[in-house]
């Protein structure tokens, strides 16, 4: 199939699935189906049209590498459509099953279940916030603040020094979730996001908190869709995220503002023409398909075993298996995805595990599980552990769809550890009859009724 026909087919599938999800899956902006539609449109549909418009494909400028062809992009587009259809079917079935269950029980909302513990939130915040501030001052960049001189030997290079820099923002997110969008919390949150934006790495430390806040606002108010100014603001932030690494590095190095503006302008131009490297995740998916076919090897889930050892610091186990070690088995000089540190996408990972059947089964299972999680969470009270945990997971879903199912553990559990800790300890405390967070407004507790 030509790339033109694949693009037309993809557009038809995307629009059809969006209509079906809206009519039959009770779509909202916090629904996993909406998040997947955004992901598919950004990284697959837009990319196909960009390649047709002349955007160079991945590895075009790499000496000795094999550029991704238009035929490979077209085939990847067809498989992406299969994955989208599979997830759409799963989400619709999940919605219909949820309707039948509630009709049988004559109930519109579940019981409150485990509720967030205010004492747990205070204790986790008291531990995580100062640790995060120290890590940020010692290993990050804070303008006009003298850097702390901290030497912990080999641990200076540990990923934990980067993970803990995110903790102050996560504590603020938890407090905003509980106490609302108060100025005393939103001002330091804005300052934290500004500091994160100039670090020169890990843009998710800016984007994920903003997504968390958007979903929190929606579920807190019972709204199905964000306001127009929120959409426009997030779209601007998404555009700004493309040159964020370069801008952050230049700001830290004290480059003139005119140079920063020039670089940002060039990057914006590349994004609008579909020529940015950050828009080539479909090319990475196509490369994964090629590498798996060339190797003739599928993993059948064995690639996930390094997750068992993830909590062990590499300083204690230098030869610990890496999460992307499976890349070394299939990468080649023609497609050096391992050397480039690229991502396969969830669909590429599914293909590497199970071949074509994985493109159908994995999105279906992921879609059905996420849909069930969504409806259960939205039928609980706003302060329930389920609702809080769903918001935490939902804000990471674009990363999961983009990077693979590894990120379903890496992002919520590791990178957002304080939030997961609050949920886990609150669940333990609540089930043992300990302290519980009081719902300060019955309107908030009833938001789940309008959310689904």
C-alpha cells in the first residue's frame, strides 16, 4: 500500500474511532480512549502527512544506517490503525459492561472504599519535600541560588539524584489535589515548573504535572472537557516542549536572549513542517518492525524481567540488566536504535513480543484494563485512593503509549514515587481503620456521577 492510501485510511480510522468512542464509550478528556486518540493523531497520523510533505525519515542523515522508507511508514500506519481499532473495541466493550453492571445493581456510584489519609499525605510530604529540595539544589540548576556542594561518590551519577529532584513538584501536586487550586500552592508549583523547564533534560517533568492538574481539575469539578483557555495554554506548552531541552541548556549557559529566541524559532519551524526528531516515533515503530523481522526473534514477554531488579541501585549491582537490554539482541548497524536510545512505542514493543497478534491483543488488553480502571475510579469519591491513583496513572499514559509498557512501571511507580506512596499507605491505613481524609465538600465527592 502506498503512503498516500495509508494516510487516507488512517484518517478515516482515526475519525471513525473518535466518533465511536464519543458515542459508545462515554468519552471525556480524562478517558484513556481520548488520550490514545491524541497520541495516535500526534505521533502517527501527523507523521504520515509530514513524510508525504517531504520530511526526512529516521536515519536519513546517519552515515552507514538504512533510512526508513515510505513503504515502511505506510505499513506501520496500517498496523497502528489495527491497534487503534483494537483499543476502541476494548473501550466500548468495557463501557457497555459497566453500564450493565450498574443497571443490575441500580447504583450510579460505588462505595467510597479506601480514602486518602491526610496524615499520610502530611508524613510523605514532610519526608519527600526536603529530600527533593536538597537534590534539586545539589544536582540541578536553580537560578540565582548557589549550588550545594554535595559529594556522595558514585551515587552522584545515580538516577536517584534525578528522580528525587522531581519530588517537590509531586508533593505540591498531591496538596493541590487535596486542598484545591489555591494560590499558596499554585505559585510555588509555577516556580517549580519554570525551574524544571531549564534543566535541559526530561521534559516530562513539566508536561506530566500539567496533565495531572488538568485531569485533577476535570474530576474535581465533574466536567467532561477542559475550558478553551486550558486547551490553548496546553497546546502552547506542548509546542514549547519541543525546543525545551535546547532552550534550557542555553539559559543555563548564559546565552544571549536573541540566540535563545533564534533557536526556539528554528525548532518551531521544524515542528510545523514535521521535521523535528521528536516527531519521529512512528519511524522508530517502523524500525522496530524491520529489526524484529530481520532477527526472526520474538521475546514473548521475557523482555520485562529486568523490571524485577529495577529497585536495586546500579551502584550496588554494576552489571544489573538494563530495561532496554533487549535492544542489543535485535539492533544492527543499519538500524542502531540501541545506540541512539530510541523508543519502540507500545505497538512496537507488542510486535517484538508477539508479532502481528500482539498488535491486536496488547492494545485490547491495555484498553480494557484502563477503561475498567477509569470507570471504577470515577464511580468512587473524589478523595478515594482509586480516583487519586487513576489521575496519577492517566497523566503518564502518553509516555506509556509512546515508550512501551515498561513506562507503566517506570513513570508512575519510580518517577512519581511520592504520589504512589501516598496512595499505597493511605490504602493500608484506610483498610485498617486508621485516619481518613474528610471530604470537605459533598459536591466534590459527588463529581463521579457526572464524570461518567
